[in-house]
C-alpha cells in the first residue's frame, strides 16, 4: 500500500498529497505547484525548503551539501526527500512570469512524429541537470543550423524535462524546413532560449474557462488545459478548436476528445472553417465563423483564452467585446 501524506505549503494556501515513496518535488510538480528547481537529482540545491512540522525521510542521495546553518533551520532538498507524516514546509514558489529567468539550454531531439505532411510533433528532452522552468502557455525560441523560430510549449510544466512542440511547415519558418527536409533528426542537439510570453492561466479564478484555438494554436491551449488538470481546478471548461473545413478534423482531435474522460464538465467543439492554406484568406470571415459557433452566454461568464493568428485574434476579440465580454476576462496570444 502506497501511503499518502498531505504537504502543506506555509503562506501559500496550498496543499497536495505526496506518496511516501515519492519526493516532495516530484509530487508537487505533478500537482501543478510552481516550485523552483534545476536538476531534480540533488546536485544544485535549488529546490531547498524548510520543514516546519512533521517528519520526512531521505529517499535519494544528494551531492549538494547543506550548511550547518541550513541544517539548524531544518532545511532539506525536496527532490531527495519524501514525507513519513503530514508535513508543513516553507518554500518559495514561482510567483509569475517575471520571476522566471530566461534560460539557455542545449536540448536533444527525443522524437519527431509527422502527424501529416505539414504538421510535426517535436519532442525534446533537457539534461537532468538543467530542466526548463516555465509556466503553461509560454513560448521558447528553438535554433538549429542557425535557423531560429519561436514556438509555444505544448506540454505541461509538470514534466520540465520532456518538452513538446507542434510545428507546421510554413514558407516563413526556416526552422520548420529543417524538420520537413529531414535535416533535423532524432538525437540532434537544438538550442533553446526561454521562456517568453504572458499567456498564462488565471489559477485563482473561479469562473468558467473557455479556450479557443485556431489550428496549431492548440499547442499552448493544451499546455494550459493539462496544467489546469494537474491543479485539479474544478472550473468548467469549454474548448473550441477551429480548423480548415477541407481537412477531416483538427490534427489531434482524439486527444482533445480524450479529456472528456478526465473531467465531468469539459465540453469540446470542433469548428470547421472555410480556409485554404495555400491562399491568402479572409481573417475577418474566419473570426466570424468561430464567433458564430460559440455559446455567447457561456463565454461572457468565463475567462476566455484565445490562441490564433494575429488578424483572426483581433477580429474575434472585437466581436467578443462588442457582444458583452469584459476585457479583463480576455487572455490572448497570437501564433
């Protein structure tokens, strides 16, 4: 039997369950707690915390040496210790995007999966000694062979070593061409710089959440939704995914539908729009098609997260604000 104990975070009004066999850090990250850490293996000391109440046990060796002063204050490394009772700890958390430093990391290509002839899912892995600290919804810059492009992270921050990106082949994206021309392959080294951007979740909000994505805008939306799951947020969620009508469905339609099994009040709608990738399209028309598919009564009661091309985003935002949405409820990011 894997006994669970509660971990109370002093001054943060947060609590999560941690198994006796799992480190406080790993369990906290899995529950969406924005903890500071770099290596997760006891080498750097970044994940230090103070034990206020309760008991812990060391489950993993660490090379980082705590000073006598730290030991006297019951300081411990969260990555190497697990609770043996309910515990209360004092720990500094990542407060907002401003508190996360820009990081430069050389990452390895773990896998490249071609969803179709124009969309690739790129999986990257950071070194154990330098995981990426970021908030759900943020972007990074990827570089290979002097080709650089900025992409949103599609994965949840709770898995900082394994990063996913959804990359569409485009004439103005030189980095993408390295993938689709076969030059970027498994085990290649890619330079990463980030995180950047302020498209993040309102974690303390009790309103409904409406997520709207156009095509590859699904990437940051996925990160936000899965982070909300890890936080065990009870807010009802509505996800609208717009895509070109000449395609059968959005490129990860089954994944979006699978969330219905995770949450009772999750509602998914795919929106087929008149659109031709080869031509210049009427973004105002696309925005109107998306707007006409929304339940405006639900939208106006929600925090609305939109990830779409800039022109579509502007027109759609105008329509929403003209029809009753308060601007403080609109969180948007161009792709």
